[in-house]
């Protein structure tokens, strides 16, 4: 743990497992209630002075931390791959994106403008003054353990908030490295604490504390709803980035070869453990066979192996839970009549490796259709006309990302308007950019990360009506 600048070993520790080898590679501290109280006291003290700190100083700290991350990228990315399993090139990209995120929000610190309103009474000054919302609790998962933390810490710190970060216990090192880079860059030690332990105990303790004014969480839908209910008891605002189950409409006018190739890369990125991962492919009837054949061939061409081996395209799943979930999803689909076109099995018997998998003829009530696989499993179904494709895409209770492949501008516009999701990619799966809002609708949560909208989640707008004096 890192509390008020001091590293704490904790009384109790949790083992960390390398998902490629199943070896224990380290351990992380478990916070006690006393540790959490110290982190709260630091956050309270830190907020008192950080909110008054010059914005130029806040920006300077973030920019310096970004260059430290770039200097340390080899070490941090290697740790990320060892803890999380994904291929090293993707870990390096994640750390580079953390640096970009720090820099982008450093800019926002300087552009955090208020407004002067036209005065209703002569001589009055009516102003809208942005203020940091207060001490923040940030709870982040293991799938992008550095970037998802950076997307919360950077706008909070830029706005003048203090933060208590609880990263996933399975992937502590890179979140810790972000904190270390910020402290080395001159962030006052009270402004950021990092704690690990029992997630339920930590979130309850921190959300219930009067010190905390904002909760931001990325993770599963059930946990998000639980945290929102806890926060609701205290009327505290939340940002919730929860799961997805992304639909992909492949229209008959699409470039089928390109769509199939991009889909295999998109589906296997981070072994499918991405909340925007493309999963439910709805393909127009006329091109269905060609798409399935090409998609399967492209998935078969993905080399699965240790993330540290440069010849691997896809690494291990991050933990044993995901491996078991993949096996359950495939067995359940098979038992309901699905065809496994390719994949469907664990690879080897050491490390959590699973084959890129394509299922067809999947029943509507199958697990694969009902829950986000959060792994390298894609489903192909068909539709006749666009109305049917849109209805199928929108039948999910979640709405994070949605995609379409088409060469028709008219179809693209219609899908952009009608897909019930927070982000739409047309002929592309890239929907997460530092400068753009990222957030879902329906059960996928509320609030944004990234862009001006992400920054706004950490700002309160105080209205001042100053008459006379
Ligand atoms: P989980 O729901 O147990 O945990 C998800 C995250 O929430 C973890 O980081 C965990 O430490 C934290 N968490 C769990 N209970 C908590 C609590 N009471 N208070 C605070 N934090 C808590 O799920 P999991 O097994 O890690 O993953 C299962 C599913 O969650 C995945 O299949 C996926 O659907 C979803 N998920 C989504 C994202 C995302 O980016 N939106 C990330 C990770 C997991």
C-alpha cells in the first residue's frame, strides 16, 4: 500500500499469480480498517491544500509524471504482462496511453474555465466558479490495470481532488507504478493513497466515510449497482463504467474480407477481456457464410502464447475465473445446439490459455448471449433487413459499445442513430480515445471517462452572486 507517501507492507498479504505460468510471483498488502482511516485522513488533508494549488503546478506534476512513465515503460509493461497475461506490445501501449492521459488532463487543468454572467442588478457580479468535487475513491479492475486507473486519477488530480485508489488485487504493480511516478514528479504525498485488500470491506468503509465526496468504479454490472446503492445512501455522485456485450452489425455491402480480419484482431485484443470487446456479430444473411469462413480463418491465424514471447498475438486470460467461465460458456452453448466453428478449448494444462473461439447457431437463452463473455469468444447470428439487425443488437440490457461494417453512408448514419450504446465504431473497433467521452447507457452505467465530459465528473460549479462591496 501507499498511504500518505509511505509504503506499507500490511499485516496480511494476498498472493499474485502469473496467469501464463500459474506461479506465485509476489504478494500485495491487505489494508486494515486503521490503514483505511489513515488514507482517509490523508485524503482530507491533501484536498484542503491541493484544491488551492496553482493549476500550473497541478499540470506540471502530471506532465512530469508522464515523462517518468515513458522512461520506466520497459519495467512497468513487463510487470503488467506478468501479472495480467497479455502480450508485451499491448502492455507497452497501455503505459504509453497512461502518459498521454496524464498530459491531456494536465491541459484540462489549465482550461478549467468558469463564466461571468450578465448582471441582473447594476454593479453585481454573477459568476460560475468551478471547484474540485472533493476527495475521490477510485476502484479499478484487472483488465486494463494501469489505464483505467490513469483515466480516474488524472482528471481528479488535474481538477484539484485528492484520491484513494483501490486497484484490483490481482494486478497491483502497474497501478502502484503510476502512483510512484506521480509522487516522484512532485505530487504531495497526501493527495494520492493506494490501498488493496478485501474489495467489499474497502469500498464500504471508504464510501461510508464523510470525507469521500465522489466514487468512480470500473468493473462488473452487479458490483457497480451495489456501489451505486451504497453511494446513494449518502447522496454521493458516482461514475460507473460497467460491462458491455457489444453488438456488431455486418451489412451485406461491407468489405467482408476487411471486416473479418479486423474482427479477429478486435476480438482477441487483451484476450477479449475488454468491456468494449466485439461479441455479438449480426451478419446479413447473403454474406453470412463468407464472413464466418473468413472470420474463423483469421481467428485460427492468431498465435496464443506467453505474453513475454514476441511471437504471441494473444496471451493468457488474466485469472482462473475467466478460464472456467470460457469453458462454461462453450459447454452451455453446445448443450443448447450451438456449433463451435473454431476453438472452444483450453490450450495446454499450465497457464490460463484459451483458443480464440467462434460460435454459431447460439440459442437466445444461452449463457453466451446473456452475459458478457469477457474472453476470446465471438458469436455469429444472422439478420435479413436492417430493422431486424438493429432490434437484435438492442435487445441486450447493457449498452456500452456497438459497431457496424458497411460501405453505405446512409446505413452508417442510421446505425449511429439507432444503436442503444454509448460509443459507436463504424468499420473500426477503436472507440476509446483520451480526448473523447467513454461511457455507457442502460445497465452499462453512467458518467464518462476521457474528454471534457470525463473531467467534468470531478468538478462542482459554484454559483456566486456578489452584490455591492
Ligand atoms: P468482480 O465483479 O468480482 O470484480 C470486478 C472488479 O470489482 C474487481 O476489480 C474487484 O476487485 C472489484 N470488486 C468486486 N467486489 C467489489 C466490492 N464489493 N466493492 C468494490 N470493488 C469490488 O468480477 P471479476 O471476476 O473480476 O470479473 C467478472 C466480470 O466483471 C467480467 O466478466 C466482466 O463482465 C466484468 N468486468 C468489467 C470490467 C470493465 O472494464 N467494465 C472490468 C473487469 C471486469
